[in-house]
C-alpha cells in the first residue's frame, strides 16, 4: 500500500504565499508556524488521496464468518467530514448510514467506519463519496448488495454564497438488491 506522498514543503510555501496575498504578515506571532501546521493538517485530512478504492478495501477488508445467511448488516450515524473539491470548503456534520448483505462473511464493524472515514479524506463530492463507500464496502465484504445514505452540511453553501446555514444535502447510493428491493432500502430509513 502506497499511502500518501504529499509535498509538505511546497504546501508550506503556498500557504505562506496565500497569507501574503490575503494581506497578512506571515511572520507575525500567530501566523509564524501556520504554514507548517496547515501542511501537517493536510497530511491528516487528505490521507485518503494516497489510496485507491481497491487499496482501501484491502486495508480494511478484515472479515469474519457469518452465522446467518439472511442477515443484513446496518450501521448508522457514522460521522465523517470531507472537503468539497470545488471550493476546498469543509463538508461537515456528515453522517453515513451503510447497509450490506453478507455473503458468508461479515466485515469487522470498525472497518465499516474506517472505510467511510478514509474515503472522506479526499477532495470529494458528496455524491462520489457515497459511490466510493459503496464500491469499497462491496469489494471488502464480497457482496454486490450495498446501500449508502449520506447527510451533510457544506460550508460552500452555509458560510459563503447563499449562506443558508440550515441547508443539508442527502445523497443515496444503492447497489445490487438495495437498488431493486424497496424493503431493503427501508433498513436505512430514519
């Protein structure tokens, strides 16, 4: 697995340039270490850029034998955040609900949350994030039957532009049986 390969020195230089372009003094006390702090933060919050969906599925694909073939696994309210690729603005207060039908083996529960978190650590669109999570869960669990619902706020709408602070975006991704069976989709209802 390759992981992230980020040029932190270049990020530091660019952040310093942004501070200057904003009219700030990057050498003042509160900003002196900001370029380094931002570079370290970017390594953390954009870690998922360093992995393909396949690599994330391999990384978090630990499975256990399932005892009941008629079981659906549903995990709700997984919290994540991401950054919009259009404005590099924070997508926040996001919750992910995931359901899948095991095919003889189940994922470790923490792995589902880790998959959601890692897929979110990229410049994203909420719609693509749902698709990425569904693809990764499908591969990691070995099941074509996956449903993902994401609810989130986008600072590109809440803090700028229209400034509609209460707007929430809901996206759905249904694959396999979740796409064709409305009863299965009800497992993800609130």
